[in-house]
C-alpha cells in the first residue's frame, strides 16, 4: 500500500493541541488523527492530504452579498446538485477570486476592475498582495450595485483543492494514527480576519471526535529517510520540523544506529519551541544533536542558516562521512538561504572553488543525498 501515490481513508480527529504558548505570534498546532483501522500505510517523509471546508461566517456573508438565502440549488462541477450554502462551504475556494469572476463582474458594470485583466502585475497585487489581497467577498462587497445569481457565482468560482501536510509521526511508533503539525494562517485585511482555508479548518472547524475524508500521499521518491546507518542532517525551522519528528521517532523505534543532527528554528524559545520535551530528551543522552535558532530572542536575527555556518566544519565532516541532508519548510526564503550556506560550507570548510562547490552540491542532489520538501 505504501507504494501507491494516494491512499484515501476516513480519519477521526483525536487530538488538537496548540503547541505555541500565549504571547506567540503564531498558532501552531499538533493534530493526532486515527486511521480508524483503514488498511493504509505511510512512511516518514510522506504527506497527509485534506479537503477542507470554509468558515461558515464567510459563507453567510457571501450569501448575504448575493441577496440569497443559501437554500438555492446549484450544480457542482461534478454535476451534483447542492444547496448554495453547502456548496460554498464544501466545494468552492472563497479566498482566491478567479479571472472568470472578475470578467463577469466587469460585464455587469464593475468597470474599475477592468485594468486588472490587462495588467498582470496589478492583478497579482489585487489577488496576493501581503495584507492587501482581495477575496471573493471583497469583490462582491466592493460592488454592491452588481447583482449575481447563485448559479452565476458558482459557475465562475475555483474549486477548493486539497492541501498537503508532512506527516509528523512514525507509524511504527504510533500504530493506527497519523500526526501533523499545522500553523493556522490568519491575517486581518481591511478590518476583516482572513483565514487560510485548510489550516484553520484543522484548528477550528474539524471537531475532535468527528471524521473527515483524508489521504496519505507517498513522497518516498523525493523525501525518503536514509538507510539506518547513514548519518542524517535535518534542517526544519517552523512547521518544517514535522517530518523530522517522524524521522527521529522511526529511528528511535527501529533502533537505527546512524547519527542524527537537527537544526530547528522559530521566533522565540519561550513560546515557539515545538515538541521541546521530546527533542530535549533525545538530545540529553547524545542520541540527537540539536541546534536551535530562535530568531527574535536577541537583537540580531539568528536563523538556521547562521547555525549551519557556525558549525561549517562539522557539517562538512558529516557530509564527507556520507551524511544525507534534508531541508523542509519555507520555500520563499529559508530554502534558498540554506542552499547558499551549503555551497559556502563546501567552499570554506571543504576548500573548494565556487565551481567545485556547485558541482559537489549538484552531486549530493543527483545522488539523492540532498533532499528538500519545501512549500
Ligand atoms: C508537501 C507539503 C507539505 C506541507 N507541510 C506542511 C506542514 O507540515 N505544516 C503546515 O502548516 N503547512 C504545510 N504545508 C502547507 C499547507 O499545504 C498549506 O499551504 C498551508 O496550510 C496554507 O493553506 P491554507 O488552506 O490554510 O491557506 P490558503 O487559504 O491557501 O491561504 C494561504 C495563502 O494566504 C496568503 N497569505 C498569508 N498571509 C497573508 C497576508 N498577511 N496577506 C496576504 N496574503 C497572505 C499566502 O500567501 C498563501 O498564498 C505543506 C505543503 C506542501 C506542499
């Protein structure tokens, strides 16, 4: 089963606990899910897929903006008839307006939106700008004179696609369960709280004790653990820690002898040190080498790449002994910063020229000793 790309099952939410403490800028949560005896298997490095539902209060506001009741029957993309409110909750993406919605609004008189269709930068800003993005409700509420029917609206909305989360548990350590570590995406724009669809569904809209359709996604082709005796270097700030909790548990429970080195980072040690007692316990007997970067605990920002630099000689020694290096978490900045630092380590600690360092890192990648799962 583990070889299949996707294994669907119905999971029951068992545990939903906030790991960040009061005062943290983030709400990052640990979720435990029962596999409910489904014959599914997963390995560390795999991911859990979920199909979330939208926030009912956002759905209500959109229904009100349409001057509808929510009971109107609409036809979903797969042909299923459904009441409007249910379709808006379960099927459609209300966060990112489609081009077809903008076109329809313009057709009906929202001429201020017209420049967005001919200016890619302006459109990108309108849909994605940090703290200034527009969602479907904004599009409707900003144009109270434009009236769309229920069928018209759903005809131009995107569907909500499933989201993936790294599995944070070893199935051998937690038979019958899968765990994930999810940061709830919430941000206010123009006085209204915007909610990431799936992360806040996990946090607030999937009650503990209830079930939901989920799937396990095999990621072994690009993010498989190394052989039991191979040293591994894991770089996972923020929720990037998730797969490495699974790696560590798997090695612990199988008695794998390879050495383990984890770089973790977050904003503050006092509020954002996820799985602190577990990790400290592994580190206290020397089984896990643990290096921590709490970026905002001192005047200058310290991130995981700075710790890599500080330990360049050891990183180089581990690589020369055949270590595999794993990176998980933020794609935008962290992964690129770590990649740059890795090249610098090969140059400085390994005494290579920049070209040779590029070749060395490329060889690590090609021989699957440098693996990334970034998002
Ligand atoms: C293989 C893989 C593994 C992953 N593992 C994890 C994991 O272990 N834990 C985890 O938490 N996530 C993980 N993710 C990310 C996860 O899949 C979702 O993308 C994430 O939870 C956000 O989804 P959402 O539905 O909550 O938010 P969405 O509704 O998709 O909204 C997110 C969007 O909001 C935008 N946004 C955020 N803040 C602002 C702001 N201030 N202003 C404007 N726009 C803003 C972002 O740019 C982003 O595009 C993983 C992704 C992949 C592909």
